[in-house]
């Protein structure tokens, strides 16, 4: 198992006196025992090389907050090391006194820099954004609601913890531009990781880095007006995900993306109950790649247009695992090639229309696993 490191921070405090514990580093994988050292922050913190406990050298509060990182080294004959990211102690923000009542509406009209500290929102409050935003720190929600339009309300250097009462969220909250040029992947990723259910506007969102869906949730657009301009794929890593009413479109005509959707489990478990509804997948080299065991995967009323290949299965058959995919009411048209290597998959096409293809190839071992019900086939070139 590869060497990993986790930093467990202590509870939020207004300040930490000298010698206070602010975090504990915990290594895993590799070869025990581990040796811990500070990668950065040695002027302000100390660390126990055996236990990974990090303590302050002097009084630290919001006005003097500093960061650190920790390196863990294992006991292998050829030692391996890993260093954490930059960590700030859980110190209460100087803004906390302005957020001290429960069940009220706080109007955010200015930019609020938390100074790498923690702001805890009292129970049952609403953050009503009227031109302001939060930057540079951590906000802990307590069943917190958000009232905001399609505007930036969080810098990308904001971390959200706690509980949030959000029905739908918007990538614009994290600065997505939707102009098809600026990379919006990180804004969409943050939005999904924190709120799980995303509503895309009628814009073109450039996906220049992989978008990974490892939490149960949904991404919903408003039909062909909502475009994911794909340079890197959407990776579905967990069950019970819904994607609907949007386009997957190539970002560069001269350099079309290799993949649009990848099924690859984040924890080794099977992926099931995924619905992709009313989507247009256009101009992709390889639309769907399967790298994990999947079942109950539904493509409903989707249009696959001008793609090089539709399907690629990279997972061999294993007893106890199944791969069931249904294409329901889909249009598959103007595609160079359909490669249906479904040796270990069961694919059902219901009410689908197969348009013009330059070739149509099915692995011989896959024929018994592919079924067609009430489908229409146009003339194919080969």
C-alpha cells in the first residue's frame, strides 16, 4: 500500500498558547514505524518525530496565524517519504464577533478575508450575498442556507465544512465564467464536492482538468444551452449519480478529447444506479470508458453524434460482478466506429435509432451479451 499522510486538526480555538497541540499527523501504508518532521513552519511549530503531534512555539491567534506542512518517512530499506499540503491551525477568525446570533439573515455586501482562520456560522442562519464574498479561510456551516444569484461568493481558497441546507448550487458561486475559454473545472469541482447538486446555466463551461464525481449527487443543465466543453473527462467514481440536460462537446476542433465519461470507482466498489438523461455527446474520440464494475447504468434519450467510438470496456469478467448498461431511446449517429467489446458486459438497447456509421464492429464473444428491442438501423458504410 502506498504511503499516505493525514493531518487531524484540533477543535477551533480563539488562540493557542505556547506548547499547545494544534494537529496530529497520521501516516499509513509503507513500512512502519514512521518518522515525522516539519516540511515547513519550523519557526513557529514543533513536531514529535514519533507521534506526529504538532505544537505551537509561541502564542498564536488570528493576528499571528502561521502554516506548516509535515513529512512522514517510513522504515523501508529504501525509505519512502510523503509531505502533506499546507495546513493552518483551527483558529477562530476575527470576523466571528460579527456572526454571533442564530436563526438570522446575514447580508454579505463586502469582501471578507478570513486570514486563513475559521468562521463558524451559528445554527439556522442564511447568508444573503449582495455583492460580497468570502476569501482565504474556512467556513463551518450549521444547517446554513445561501441566497445568491449567478455571482462569485467564494474564492477558490475557501474551505467549507459543517452542514449546509442547499437544494441546488451554481459553479458561478466559485468563480466559473462559462465563456468556453477559462478553465471552469475547479469551480465546478468545488461546487460539487461541497453541495452535491449542481445547476448549470445556459453557458459553455471549459473542462480543462478532470471533473471527478466521488459523492452522491447530480449535475443538471437546461438542455443544449448548457455545455461542458470537454478537454478532460468526467470521472464517475461512485453510485447514485445523475447527469441530465446538457452537452458534452469537444473543446478543440483540431485536438478532440480522448474520453468524455469514465466509470472508475474511487474505493474499489461496484458503481451502480447512474442515470445520464437527455444529453448530447458530440465530437469525442472515446465517449464512454469502463474501468470498474458497473450495473444499472442508464443512458436515456441521449444523442451520440460525430464521435469516433462509443464504448470501451477495460475490465475483465470476474465471478460475482456484473456490468449491466441500458441505452433507452438514444440516437447514435454519424460516428466513425462503434466498438462493442462487451465480453463481460450486458448491454440492452431499447427503442434506439442507429444512424450512419463508417463501420460497426462487435467483438464475437460479445454478441450474446448485446440485445436490441424495438431499434431502428440506418444503412452503414461497412
